C-alpha cells in the first residue's frame, strides 16, 4: 500500500473577539502561503462582525 504524503506543518490562524474571547473564524493551512493573504481572507469573510482590527507588522495591506 502506498503511503500518503506527510504534512510536516499545520498553520492555524484564528480571528478572536478579545472582549468576549469568542473565536469568530479559524483557518488551517498545510501549504506555504503568505500570511498576509490569509489574514485578508479572514477579514473579508467576517466584515459584518468587525469593528476594530489589530494585527502584527506583517499584515500591511496598504
């Protein structure tokens, strides 16, 4: 039987409401993709629920 390819890393990105500690969205990735693209995808997916957004320096979308 052929072995399945092994995933060596699993990257998780969570969008969390810091006031209520509610997890609004979670994304999992096994491929190496730029974090800024994933962050932007989370923001667009949850546009109606966001009032303020804080991210680290790597998320410079302008």
